[in-house]
C-alpha cells in the first residue's frame, strides 16, 4: 500500500437515541479504501452497512444519531469535524452514491435532464465554476453515452416513469458520475432488477472503475455480486467488522463463523453443494393447466374504449403432480404472477381451463371447498399481515370462515404456531414485534390454517435475509412431508429453485419456454432465454461459474430487452 | 395536455348534467304545491290550477325535465316565484359577491396552510410544529359560523377597523360593474380607497370561512412533506449536494403538494356550504341570503338554480385543481396519453 488511502475510517462508534434510550449501532468500525480499489461491505439487513454509508456521505440524520468516537478521512481531510460548507463541496464531487432502488431514486415529477442539470449546476456553484447551460448539457450527454445509453437527448426529455428499470439504473449511475467523483458508493446496485439486467449493470460498473480510476465501495448482501465486483471485502455483523481480507481470502478461506454461515446459506447453482429434491409419491396429477391464456384490455381515449389487448399469458400447459414442488421462474413481466393468480381463481382465464384436485377453478373459485384446497403465501409478510391485529386474530379469520367452532379455535392456533416452530405466546403479539422470518412463518401458518392441499408460494423468501431464507425453506420442506402438501413456487431466484423444487418451468413473455425435472433443466438448458438467465446469476465459486451455460451475445440479445435504447 | 383537459372537462360536464337531473327530480317530488305557495292561502282553486298549467306542473315529470334542460342549455333557469324575475338575473346579481368571498378564502387557505405545513414538517416535533398543530386543531373543530360570531364580537369591541357587516362602505358610492368583483373593479377604476375598504370588509368573513380548510390542509401538507422527505430520491439529492432550500421546494414540496391540492378541491364543497352561514352572519350580499330566502319560500326554480350554481363552482374548482395537478405531476397527463 502506497500513500494514504482515499478513504480511511477508524474506530467509528455511532449511537442512536430514541425516546431517551440510547443504543449503540456501530462498534469500533475501521476500514480503508485505496485509490482505484473496489471494496465491498457485506452483511445482512440491520448490520450497520447503511449507517456506515450515510456517515461517509454525510446524510446521517443527527439527531437521532450521535457520532461518539472515531474518524473518517477522505483524501487526508477529516470529514467529521469539517465545516459544513467544505463538507457540502465534497458531495457528489468527491464522494457520490448510487442508491439501491432505481425506481425510487428519481424525483418522479421532473424530467431526467432537469434532475441531472440540477446536480451539475449546484456542484458548479459550490466549486465556483461558471458554465453555460449548453456546456452542462454537453457534459450530461457525454456521461449518458458513457453509461451506454444510446439516445441522450430523448432520455433527458423523458420522465423517470417512462424508462425501464435497467435504463433508470444506468441513468442513476450516470447521475452519480456527473461531477467525476473520486469515490463512488454503490448500495446494492442492480439487486432490485432482474438478474440479467443486474449482470449488465455490474459489468458497466466494473468498466467505469477501470476507465476512470475511481474507487468503488460496494454495499451488498449478495455474495455472488461481491465475487464479481470486489478486490477486498469487509464483513459486517451487528455493527462490527468481523472479518476482512482480499476476495480470494474471504471466498476460499473464510475465518469467522458468521462469514462461513453466510457462504453456506447461499444456495448453489452447480457443484457438490446442490441438493436434488425428489417427489417420492406415485405420479398423480394434482393441478392440470390446459392451454390457458389471459388477456388484459388496453383502454384509452375519451371514453376509455378498449383499443387492444395485451396477452399476459399465452397457451400455457402444465401438469403438477401430488407432492411436487413445482417452480415457475421468470423475470418481471413474464406472466408468472398472472398464471398464479389464475390458479388461485383470482383472475378468470380468457381461454383454457385449470383443474385443481378435480375442481374446475372457473366454477369453484370463491367456494368453500376451493378455499380449503388452495392457499397462498405472499412475498412480503410485512405487508401481507395486518399490522393492527394480533397473530391470533389473523390466524382465526380463515378458521372462522372454515366453520371452526369458537372453542376449538384457540387450540388450533396453538397447533398452527407449533407447526411453524413459533412459541404459543406469540399468539398475542402484533406483527411489528416479530422479525421478518417470524412474520413469514405466521403467514405460512395462516395459509395452513384450513388444512389446504396446495400452497402457492409467491417469492416467499425474497424479502428475507439469506440466513433466514434457509430457515423458512427448511420449514417448508418439513411441512410438505408432514402435511402431504403440493407447492407451486413462484420465483426469479433460480439458485434457490435448483435446491428447492423437483420440477421447474421457465416463463418467457407469457409462455413456458422450457420445463422439466430440475436437474435436467439446469444441467442442459435448451432455450436461449434459460441459458441467458442461468449465465447471469452471480455464483460463489469458480467451479460453479465454469459450469454455467455459455451464451453467445447474439443469442442473448435476441431474448433480452435492451436497457440501452428507448423503444 | 389538451387531451387530458378535454377528458376532464367532459367528465365534469357529465357531473353537472347528473346534478341538474337529480336536483330537478328531488325538487319535484318533495311534498307541497309550488303554485299554492306562490299564490298564498287566499288564492282560489281556479287561480292555482291556472298557475299550475302556466308553470307546466301538470305535464309528466320527464317532459318538465326536458323543458328545464332545454332552458338550461340556453341559460334560462326559469322564473323566481319570490321576486318574479328570471332566476338567472337574480343569481348573476348576487354571484360576484360570493365569488369574491370564496376566491379570497381559497387564496387565504393556500397561502397560509401550505407554508405553515412546510414549516411544521421542517421543524418537526419542535415548538413550531406544536403551535401549528394546536392552531389547525382549533380551525378544524370550531364551526365556521361560531368563528364568524366570535370574530364579529372581537371586531366590534377591539379591532374596529374591520367592519362586521356588508361588503363596502355605502358612503363610498362605487358600483362594481365590470367584473362585479370589488377588488378588481376598483383597480380598473383607479380607486385605491375602494380597494382598501373592500379588503377591510372582506377580511373577517374570509378568515371565518378559511379556518377549517387551513387546519386540514396544513396537517396534510405536513405529513405529505414528512413522507416525501423519507423517500430515496431526497437522500440521493442530498448526497449529490443539492442545496437544502432547493430540495425542500423543488424536490419535496412539488411532490408533496398533490395531496393538499386534492383535499382543497374536495374541501370546496363544505366551503360553499359554510359560505351560506358565514354570509348570513356578516350580512354579505351574496348568493347565500338569496338561497336561504328562496329555500324557505319553496321557490323551486330559484333553489335549483342556486344548487346548480354551487355545483358549477365545485366543478370549476376541481377542474382547476386537476389542471394544476396535471402541470405539477406529469404522471397525471402522460398516463392517458401513452396509452393513446
């Protein structure tokens, strides 16, 4: 290491006060980033990553936060004692950020051009540079081309909502680069996007770091991303840095127990750590989806006339056997959720028919029998549970509908909680008193309350941390064998699907482009879209990376929508 | 934008048509014979029957409705039984005073509530926040007419420079003939004395009328500002070094103003209702005194006319809000256009 690092943090202690109570959030955090280095900070939610990031860029709200001790030096200047004006001068020009969600990081009411111009103009004012508007626009266009956006002028005149997620992420990176920062902090770049788009974004970030020589601090919980993006890694747990090392050291020889647990919790795509799931039961068709399609009307004009249709699901044909864990994979907009809603009878199919355990969904939807047959577990337990009612209240609602006697409901609730490994005293708690994993277990218990035979699982773990994800997945596995359940598992996470499902179907633009036994589909993907998906997944080891399917650029471009041009 | 406007205007026309039909039908089915009321208890059965024939009350209700709507399309609201003059001209005479009061009220509401809401959000949980909270609570819970009477009492004892009845000092001898609005006509006529006098008269009724809306809109502005302030793009703007002043107004208030503006439009209905009472208390020569008299007299044509005019007010206010929202929030206008 030569000279002083671009960023040096030492002995940082930060506390938060709320209602007079003080609790320490960061404990003696020290780290450094060298010139041109890519450093990754990993940890689960609540580990203190975001607080660290905010302290560096100067957006930590104080109060409630208090910096108790420590120092942050940027290019030799102490940031924590720097006066406000000098500190503000560095914002965007010395240190800049790319926030996690490109959908939420723009002002929805201003054009992209206006927002970018604001960033340049106020930086100019702080640095006492005078530039004409045309010069600023030229700079904006240059940066947009640099993030590979083909038509800067049209992008500038567009409102954020008119751009796709991938394009917004590119613009967002461009926005951070407008004033040529020396350090870029990226918070979970691309994780809010589809995996194929995420990969493009990671490639772009790597290229920009190479070209500009800036340093990159990458905040993420995704170890696969870290492997593709970082020179050095810091692992954070509960406000402490528990391990640090080069990428090779961390991935090949993790020392700390927490790091090792994190690594083991990530489901593998290929190799020895993959588990094959099988269905031991004799083949017995439980769910039959026959040639099903769903159209949505496009309305427009003065009288909301129907001007066309979008076909969200096209001629889908599926047979799911009793005891299957059937995975339906696909990216956003692929039609997987529409298909699931049709199975649940929430949407009526335009064409075709679905039978579930001999009940025709079209006729049975909404009936008592059907509700007792199929239940759903939603993606985000934080919003699928009613925050104002206790766990017992929420579990009793379906029981009352299923004609349970009042006197037996309490016993049934205890039984359900036991089933999902929650102590009986949780019955009187409110959702906000529970952790994410516990909430999802309550949601599972609620789905199981009427003793269904089929559970539709809509991304049941994607809102959870990876360590908790495994607990929930293990629980679901156990429940399947105990209660003789059939699962329809909807997800975009193919690594998880590899280890959880015995059969999978890949959806692409409303159609099933490929389906089969999980090991076959993953070992020998036929459709180019499946190959594009699999090759985009960030994995943990070189061994796995080597086994990923290879896809030609031309083939890839044929199946993926461009994130670089407006259509 | 033109498309968006046409669409909004058309749907509001439909609302007005619906209102006209509904109020006409209601007015016809309430018990009591308008002809008998108009002629008084001493009229003979023959006279009543004659008037019924003349008013068309013997026709089936849909024929009456059709005649009424045809007249309405030509700006004819029928004749008032009370004043024996066309309802239209009665209303046009009283309308400017009410319009001026309502306009002043809305301007007062916007210019007080939104800045206070922003302040309360900016100095969240400080004494400023607490004081505005108490003020808004008072504004919401005190009915307009109670406040009107309190203000009147205070003004007659302590703040005598604010007159408590009427619209203008009669000794000033001024006729608002151009727009009917004193504040505008006095400027056109070059009469600053009238302008100032009109403001003095306007002040108390406008305050009484505005208080409830101010309280509500202020709280909504505050919570909208706080909610927007926690969004990611605000943190991003801070991290890119955009000054706090610009963030507060261009980034936060612009986004946060959608909710208070919508509420302001909806509040307009209760504002018109309150205007009736407040005008009465302050003897304001507006449409309210006319409306109250005609309702008591069961002067049906006039009642329908007054309700329709209130409806037009409400619809125009909401159209204005829609246009404002369309300007502020591109999502309002582009969503429709994109699909087209």
